[in-house]
């Protein structure tokens, strides 16, 4: 698997939001879904059960030849807003 680089501001935000690096790695390694983000970035999405509630972990990243560069990561309960159905 490619390496993962988390930029410093993303690391600070993840710490503040209580998102472990292991979750980010899991989302990049086996996302439930990858969607297009702003400015050509990608967003790995993974549904997670946290305190008996379903949340969506969104990891915004850029991909290079040898690594994933994490721009930010956050949890949201507004899954319908971000989840893309595969049906046309």
C-alpha cells in the first residue's frame, strides 16, 4: 500500500476532533466509497458506528504516485448529504 502523509494542520484538526490516525489509514485502505471533492481532490468515505450512532468519516486527500496526502478528516452525521448512490 502507498504511504500516508498527514499535513500538520490536518493532524491538529484530527486530534481536536478525536479522529485517530488508524481510522484515517483504514478509510484510505478500504473506503466504503471514494467521491470527488473540490479542486480535484478525492474524499474517502467510511461509515462508522460511534456511541451507537452512525457517522460518516470523510478523509479529504490528494494522491501522488507513492503516497496519499491527507488534507483534512472529519466526522459527520449528515450522511445523506455526502453519500453518493451508485444508481443512475
